[in-house]
């Protein structure tokens, strides 16, 4: 330590100062060196610094006073840090894009290069055995033990410069872009990322961010605020305003304090005026800071917050005990200011003035005179008339819980939009609506209903979301009572209005089987945006919002059919598609529809007027707390009540069981009928076989009797002939004697004929038996 080359740091008050020696150039001019980067080792025993010429300077803190020594030349550094995995190694980001690994405590300067960045890496952070480095367009994760590139993150924000990327203590990766958007990953799940739009939290012009030691919170510094974001769900925990003496934070770092459990409520802030402050994030609304020192260009805090090193405006290195710096810091009192000079007071004054100027009583005559509002001020007028509260806390609470799922993908697929900003706003609003009331996911018409309104408020997602809630609250009354069917009650009101306005047209609809689901529901579920041109639709809703009569929307739906009755009747007579007429753009003017709607509003009798069934007053959203679930009371009870849902599930199970039993019974009945049919067929077949057998038996016996009778009759005749011959006169005796021999011959032949007859009968019986056997065999 006491060898040549070591220099003691100069003590100034409670700090030690180190100024590098000048170097003589070849042109015999002396160049003054300036420190550019500084970093502590993780044991808080030493620090390393690099000057403007690229030389490393090693400072030993364990000595009193600390000693410093200049090492070899590493190159112009864009960042500098110790390797937490391998003690005695330093990582140096070079302006060439390489990362140099410099090994200390060796006899000769030893180093290696990690190549991968095209531009100079500016930030570095660590998690376990991995190191994350980022440049303006690249983020690379290195494996420190093998000195290899483990992963290169693919950023989804194109044409945007990366401002900073960092690891948290628990493995979160957050990338900050110059357009105030952030992208977050969890190490080990790099295929899934989370988009964080700081503008949703009211954070603009983000300068820097850092994590608490426990990794549970991320602290974000913007131009005028310090915000604390929960890293579990990326929701806003707290937002603090900066005091007037702290302008435009350039660098932010957490300070570990005893017994804080890693929460890190104390932060160190460096302003653009080179003043170093310490702030307490536990304050309720305004960050309480202490002005410590001025002329600070860059600072670094050791891992346990024991030391602080900073480079002053003279480019010298200063080292001090951090606890002494904080304890000696005196809190500056807030300067006395008039309340009228506060920005919030000016804003409230402007809002009050706007409310007076944009009063509905003053706007309606202007609207009647000019027919529409100026496009430039339409969003402002609508939000003022509807009294949209801009309840940022309620909106952020919903937006922070949004997780892109199948519904978002199906929305983009079903409604492809060329404008990415409009598509993103549509998906974000739909996600927030579903987060607000999940049953809305079963309303497929919702994207078509809300998209035209979102176009008017596309520059302000908060007011766009509140406009949709106000439209659902006031102009979509009783739309969900028959969910998931169309609002049959509202369609019935429209049908009654059409009956009073044009009964002939309604009768034609009846005769052709055209219901209100075809001529009214397509207009309602799109807020008439499909049948009107863009400018005419805006004019229509300028009047509907300003007149503040929700029932007038139903009058306009009927007015469209009344105004186009000739075209509709012509389509019906020519058997053309009437449904397509109510889903395609027509040539109706908003002025004509409003004229008919106002007339109907005055002429329709009270018994069928919508005011009898609907609330004819515009309500406003709550300005504090979460948005009220006004829509839940309209849904059927079996969908909203837990007991109803359980009963529904039981009914479904019971219905399924009954259906299963019914199928089993039907199968058994079919089997029984089949068996009975087969048995009856077998019985009929057997009966027919018996009848055939009986018939052939009777026929065979009849033939046999006939043959026997014939043979007997022949023999009887022969016997009769013999007897008759014997009774002849004597004169015939001689003749008889002559023939006696013949008779005797016949008697000899008689036995042989009988035997032949017997053989014939036996043969006939055999044939009959064979015939019956053939009938019995299948």
C-alpha cells in the first residue's frame, strides 16, 4: 500500500477529495484530467473511477485517509462497475460498443472484451449470475461466469430510443423509452412482457427510475413528480410532487437506512441545477427534501449506503460518509407563496370558468344557430356537458389490472383498424370495461357501440372511458334486462312509437315478418353510426348530449324509418334485403332526423312515451372512489346473484341428468319394441307353416281315398258282371263256360293289382313327408 504510485486523498471538512494529476502531451501542453465514471465494490472496501483519458483509478477506502492509485488505460468509458460474481473484476462499457472485463490485483493489466452492442452501452445492472447492459437500441443479458451472451431482449416499441434498462433485486427487467412508455419482463419468462404507459398514471417526461432493495417497488422520477409503482401488478402506489427548489431530476438512487427492511423510503436526487437532495417518500403528498450540496455532476452510493462518491463540477472525485451527509443536511422550509399562485389553483379557476362558459343553457342556442360544435372543442364540450369527473384513481385502478386475453385478440380480429393508436385505445377501453364489469364480455355489440365515441376522445383515454360509462348509464337504459337477448323491452317501446308515428309502415313490417330486432336494434347497438356519415353522426350526438334527453335517441331510431319509408317500402316490394338497409350508410341528414324526433317527442301520448318507462334525466359519474356498478341492477338476477348462479348450475346438472335418463329409457324402449316385433314375426311365420302343412296333409289323404274308391268301384263292377252272367238263361250257359276260364284268370290277377295299389299309397305318403320336411327346414 505504501509503494510508489499511491496518493492520499485530501480531506476537506467531512469529505475526501481526489484530483487526478495533469498529463503532459507530446505538444508540451498540459492536459487537465476529469473524472467521468465512478463505482463502489460490493464489500464497500474500495472504489474505482475512470478519467476522461480512459485511465482507471483505484481508491482503497479501508485506509485512513483513503489512498488512490492510477492503473492502466482502459479506454473512454460509458459505464463502470464491479463484477459481483468475481471479486477483483471490473466491467467497463466502452464508447466502441464493447464491454471490457478488467482484472485487478494482478501483476500485469489483464482484460478481455464482450462484444455485442453496436452503440456504446450506458447502463448496467445485475441479478444473480447475470448482467444486463443497455444502449440506445439494444438490451443484452450476459452470463458472468462464462462471459457469454445469454439473451438479447426484443423490444416491441419500434423507432423509439431506449433511455434506460435495469434488473430489480428479484429479477424484474424494466425498459424505459424516450416516449415515457415502459416494458417489463420477469427473468425466466422473457416471452411474456407487460406494457406500462406512464401517461396513464399522469407521469410525463420520465427522467430516471430505480428499484428498492427488496424489489417490491419501483421509484420513477419525472419532471415534476416522484412516483412509486408496485412491481407485483405494476399499479401506482403513490405520487409525490417535487418542491419548487428541486427542478428536473437527472439521477435517482435509493438510500438504505437501518431497520427499514429494504423498503428504502429515502432517495437521493440530483437536479438539473447540479444540486444533490435527499427525499423522504413516506410523505403524504409533497416530497420532503434536504439540500445537501451543490455543484454535483454525477454520484454513486455504495451497496449498503455507507459511502457516497460524487464528481463535482471541477471534475474531481469526492468521497464521504453518507450518514454524516444526511444528518448534517437541514431541511429547507417551503417558501411562502400565495395560494392563488399554485398551479392547481389556476387549474381549478380555469375549470370553473369553463363550466360557466360551457353551460348547457348557453350552448343549446349556439347549437341551434350553427347546427354543430367546432371539431376542435367538441371533446371539451361533451365532457363538460356530461360532467365527466376525470376520476384518475378509479381509472388507473382498472387499467393496472388489465391483462390482455382472448377477448382483446378477438376484438382486433373482428374489428381490424389501420390506425394502431385507435386499435390500441379500443382494446384498452374494452379491457377496462370488462375489468369494471366482467359480464360485458358477453355483449358482442359493445365494440361497434363505443368505437365512434372513442374517436372523438382518442387523445385522452381517461375521458374516453368515462364517456362510454356515461353513455351506458344514460342512453343505454334497460339494455341488459334480457341479456344475452336484445333489449326486448326497449324494442317494444320503439315499436309502440312507430305504431303512433306510422301505423301503415308498421303494418307492412308485420305482414313481411320484419320485427323491431331488424329495424331498430341494429341502429341502437351502433348508436346509429353505421347508417349516418361521420359528420352527420357527430351532429346528431352534439344535439343528443346537449339536450340531455335520453329518450330522444329512441325517437331518432323511429325517425330514421319514418324518414326513409319510401325506400323501405320499395325494398320490400322488390323482395330485396331490408336488414342490409339498417346496417349500411344511407343519405339521411341528422337535421331531418332531429326535426322528426322532436315532433314525435311532443306528439306521442303519455301512455306510450319512453319517459314513462325510462329515466329522462342525465346522471353523472362519481368523482371519487371506484366507478359505481350501475349496470349490475339491469342484468337478470340469475346472472348477477351468487345463489342464482348456483341454482342455474344445479338446473344445468339436473337437466343433463334428465336428458341422460331420457336417452337410456328411449334406448330400452327401442330394444323392447325390436324384440316384440321379432317374436311376432316368428309367430306369424310358424302359423303360416302350420297352415301349409295342414293343407298338404288334407290334400294327400283326399287323393289317397279317391284312388282307393276308384279301384274298389272297378272290382265291384267286375263282380256284378260275374253275378249277372250266372243268372242268364240256360242258353247262355255254354257261353259262360267258355268264359269261365277268363274269370278264373281275372281272380288270379286280382291279388297282384291290390299289391300295386298298396305300393302307390306308400309312395304317395313318402312324397308328402319329404315335402313337409322341406317346408320345415329354413
